[in-house]
């Protein structure tokens, strides 16, 4: 039947559905209720946080959180002046960008610390993570669970599984991902290493680069069963090209990854800690011995009097940094502490080994050098990588070590000392630059200008 003239045409079901979807009717009472619930939800978290802390006295966690902001008063000006010292021709813009980067990093650290120390988060995260890890075998944004109670650091896994770090698209993407308000990272490690090598060569100093193999590189079978029969290290696709480029340019590269894989395959003992990112003491001692042999064969070092070092064995029991990153309850039994035997290096009088600033060997390193050396890491002291190299070489060694940012942090500390009048390179014959191999793919390879020889 045709519609009457002037009547409204009958709508199709599709048209009616679009009208209903595009129009939502909310009564005033429902609207007021939703607004009230929303406001209560916003106010609830800070109210509970305040209530939980009332009457608790000084809180070291809160003090640590706010220290990230208070530290900006020193870090921002230092970043400005540091940029000017590293690139004096760049002008004020380089200082402004560097200071802005330091400020953003400080604010991000403050936000992360607030999240970590929040009472609600500290109450809910551990039991939730216990369920995820214990029942579902899941990690979190920083930790991947492997087999047999092993844990892996996410950037380490991504280093081994990501596209080549020297692929032009990869380098361009890392630069493009930087904020317009921060200086983009320098993603190509070759530029910084060759720049550093030239500066050292001008002083008559040799350079040995030591990309330290990561846990998935040596133990991929603990992460994926398909690698149970693997006999070679699992490296990033660009690693071989990087090593070849460095050696063609005259830079000595010490790669211990094959020796570590061969040794653990032959002996059957794990080379890395199950719940930590770092190597076991025996693995570190093996690497120290291999480095000492490498230096003996390729670097001319004058004879020195035997320092008379002696050693003592000491057992250390600890739960690794990856287990702590999971943020499980304090009384969890899912992951067990590990016990290792460390070899402490002592002076003839029994005091702990100390670095010697006048030594002709200088080691720049990161947490792989600090583990077993820095007591606050929980794995003992005076037994770290530099101590073991010094013991095998039977000669004093100088060291500059910082746990993070192996791509630039140790060099920045060296530049600071040189600028302050402490010439850490006076009398140095060789610099060993040790850094975690993940830095090749994710590090910021800044060009750092060292002050001239004094």
C-alpha cells in the first residue's frame, strides 16, 4: 500500500538502528549518579593514600619518591653545562635540549616512583602478580618467564629477536620515535666507538670493546625449547656486521659469547643466574681469564711488580633482580633464592681490592662489572669482573663503572674527571670498554668530547 501524500516515509530497520545507536537518553538522576561515582573514584585513591600514611612517621619510600624532583635542581643545570662541554659549537640550543631531556627523565622517574610506592599499588600488585606468575606463567612489562624457574629481562630478549640494530630502517625509526622536545638518541654504536677510539689513539692509548653477552644469547633453551640443541650464541642479526666493521676500522673487539656457550655445553653448568640478568661467578671468572689472555696477546703492557693479591671464597645467597622486578609478595615461594660461591680478591694485608688511578689499564663498565663487586647489588663485594681481571693479569687496574646506560655513562664520568683536573688517562696504555650487548640495539651512543691531554 502506497503511503498517503504528505505522510512521513516508512524508515528501514537500518535507519532506525542508526538513529537509536546515535542517540542515548540519560535521565537527570542517572547523570548525577554517574558524575558522583566518577568524582568519588578520582578522590578515593589520594584519600586512601593519605589515610594510610597518617601517623606512620617518616617514610623512606616517600622521601625517595620526592628526591627525584629535588634532584632536578642539580641535574638540569648540570645537563645544560655538560652539553656545552661535550659540543661547544652547538650553542645554547644543545644546552636547552639536554636540560629538557634531564627534566623529562626526572619527571618520568618521579611518576614511576609514585606508582611503585603507592599504597594501593603496593597492596594489590604483589598478590595479582603471584596469580599471574604462579597460575598463568605470566611475567610483566619488564620480565619474561622461561622454563624451570628462569626469568629473562625483556630488553635482552628483544635484542636477540628484533631486526638488526644496524638496519637503516631500524636506525631511522629510533630517531623518529624521539619527542620533538628532546634530543633524539644517537642509535648507531659505530660512530661513538670510532670517535672514542680516535680520541684515545691521539693519546697513544688502545681501545678494547667488550659487548658482554646476554642471558638469552647464551641460554636460549631456557626461554624456548626449540633451542635445546643450539651450539652457537643467539645474537642480534647485526652483531656480526658490527664486529666486522669495528675490526676493519682497527678497533679490538673482545667477544666471549662463543667461549661461554662452549663451556656451559661441555660442563653442563648454567652460565647465568636463574632469577637475575647477570652471569654466575664462574662465568665471570672465565670471561676475566679470556680477557686477560686477549690483552696479553694483543696489547703491549710493561712488566710491573706483582701486587701480591690473594683470594678467599665466600658463599652468597640472594634472589635476583628479575625476581624483584616481578614485584611478588615478600613471602612468596614461587621463586627460590640462589646460592653462589664468589672469589673475593684481597690485597696482601687482607683488605678488599681497590682500583689504582695510576694503573696502565682502565676498565669502563656497567652492572656486569659491578655484580659481585658492589655490595648493594646483593651478591657480595670485592669479587667483581675488574677484580678478577686484575687478579689474572697480576697488575693493578683502574675502573670507572656505573650500572646503567653503558653506551655513554662511563665515558661521561671519564670526561667529568678529566674536566675537573683528574687525568684518569695519564699513563694509561689500554682502555677496556665493557657494556651489555643490549646497548648496541637500545643505547644512546652520544659523542662525548674528552678534554685534551694535560
